[in-house]
C-alpha cells in the first residue's frame, strides 16, 4: 500500500491500528505506513474486504484479458482459489 492510498483511507475514516512498538509490523507479517508523525499498521486484504460490509463488489487492477471467479469461506481462501484458477494448466 502506498503512503498516499493509506492517507486517503485514514482521512476517509478507515480504522488504522497504531504501530506502537518497533518491529511489530515485521513480527505480524504486515507493512507499516507513516501518516504525519504516527506510524500505522497497514490493513490486511482481509480487513479491507471485511470493511466493505458484504454485498457483491468488483475489483479491477491491471488489464486482464479474461475474467476468473473464485469463492472461499474467507477472503484469503477466495484469493488463493483465484490464484489457482488463473494459474491452472490448460
């Protein structure tokens, strides 16, 4: 996540967790971003998806010549299944 996108999320009211101890982000396997003088833990993909409050949403990034769909019981499982679908051998 870029500093700018993190700042936009924070300004829009997304609840960021303050990174209170040096090394916490690394231990949690997360990245951190500095907004002003405070360092925050970047939200995980799961936290961002959960914050969308359900419903059907569409996410696009880069240009893809085909549409793949995947489901899962958790956001992580759905993304893992999407990766498998995209990388499936013909």
